[in-house]
C-alpha cells in the first residue's frame, strides 16, 4: 500500500523541502537548473536533496544534505515536503516513481508527459497500467493509443495530441509551472489542483571575449553568427535552420552557424551539411563547457530556437540567449509567444519558418543599429522576467508558501 501524501510544512523560513531532480554531472537542462537555483533557494527554506540513482557525488550537493529516496512512510509524515521536478525523458523515471508512492508538490518542466509514461511502461513492464491510465485520461482513444504504443505503432505527433499530464499530476498535491500557457493547461486538465506560475531560473554565464571567440569560430567582422543550443532532435527545427542557411548562401548574405549540443540527429545533420557544401560555414561544436558556451554566446548575433512541436517547456535555450544579450528567433506559438517580441523574433512554426528566418537574418546582417537595440532588449527581458536565480528562488519560495498555506 502506498504511503499517504506528506502533509505540507509551514511556509516562510520554516519551509522544509525535499528536492527531487536530475543533478550534475548528468547532461540535463533540469540538472543545470538545480545547480543554479538550489544555493539561492536554500536562503529561503530548509532544503534536503533526494539522492538520484547511481549517484556517486558524495553526501551533499551544493552544500545541502542528500537523503535516500525512500526513507519510509513514517519519516515522510513528519518530514520535509517533497518538491519533485518532472520532465519528459528517462532521467525522471525515478522521480515519477517517487511521486506515485509518496505524492508531493510537483515542478512541471514539460506539460507533455506522454514520453515519460511510455519510458516508464517499457522499463517496468507496466503496459496494462499505461493502457488503463490513458483510457482514464482519454477514454477509448487513449486505450487504443496505448495498445499501439506497446507494439510500436504510433505517429510522431501522438504524444503532443495526448500529453497525458493528468496521469501523474493526479498524484500531486500542488503544481509549479513556468509559463501562462502551462498554467492554463494544468488548470484545464486538473481542475481543483492548486497551481502557481513562477519564472524559470537561469543565470547569465561569464561572458567570453567577443572578438577572440568570433575569430576562433572563423567569423569575419561583417558576418552574422547564428547559434543553436541543446539536444539535437527532430523537433528542434534543425531542418528549418539548414534550409535557411542554404538560402542565405544563395543570397550572398554573410552568415555562419554554430550548433552546440549532442543528440540522435547529429550524424544525419553532418551528412546533410557536407552534401550541401556548407561545411565551411556550419560548425558542430558538440557538448560545450560553461566557459565555451559563454564564449560562443558572446560571439553570437542571433540565437535560433525554431522548436516545433513543443513539450510545453519554457525554453532554457531561449533564456540562455536572452541572458547573454543575444536576440533569438523562436517558433511563434504557445509559450514562446510570452517572450518579448523585440527580443524574441517570431517564425512561423514548422518548415514555413525557413523563409522568415532568411528574411530576418538578411535584415539583421545589414542593420547594425537594429541588432544593437535587440541585444539590449534581450538582456533587459531576462532581467525583468525574474529569471536571475536569486529572484527566481524568492518567487519559488513565495509560491510554495502560498501552495502549502492553501493545502494546510
């Protein structure tokens, strides 16, 4: 029998939290987020950190004590409130399991949890539970979809049409989200569940020397440097970016692209770049250290985040560009529309975005003043949005206090 969900603790400086998320050195955006936010959150709350599977980083993280994931039901009743971070990849399987057993408050980083449920069913052999849960959320259509997923028959858009967020959120006592879009979706799918919106914490990296890094990347003074950050997956819009680079070459617009990150699409993309003869102006960097990423951002003129479709996440890549004072081109839909238009230029979602990206890049290449204004607007948007970790930690602590007060 599962333990009863822990009773939330008092708000304010008496707030006691049991933080559960991926942690570095795992190459996960949420792990990076944890490293940036936890030292500041500890100024507002007594925080302990759940030990991830196969953790070998010692008995503390960021100066905070580590706790085994299953201390037992008795300890949970009087202990700190679990604060569990859910994303849609396998790094969160153990967190989903903890939520199922013990409940808690959830920080929902992705509003589409379908992928996580599939990974969970495959890892645990719980396909019948998966079918029952999708049937509960979507009726006969959900049951049919689950049967197809079990036997490998599904379409690429299925997870986005059947996000299944309510399956796990029904185990939560309250939810934190990072966008108005996510707030509306949780309220629609989980009526009555307490939910609050706070800014996503993301710090500015130490800036590298712009001229030195542009030289290292092979960029001339007149060239527009474009950058893409993150895992290389089909949904990231890399085909749109490649098509735009081909057109910019034909139009003789001086531009080069740096692709930072790893992923399943890298080999295919490198082959496509070679076949198109773009090897001299597109560089694949791979995983970047903090110092390298700071240098690449300093050299960049325009960030690229044409992701479509989206799992509902607030884009850490887009915020990373803004924090560095780099304007960004984003797919113009859903939560991306919450970013300021003068710093986050809108592209039509999907393949149609290539034309607008060409138009935007060509315009910026010839308008230094517009680019300078966009850089200033980008940095200001990050600051005013409450994303610096000290501000974000204060907002999170306040929201948790409100949730816990509502649930007490």
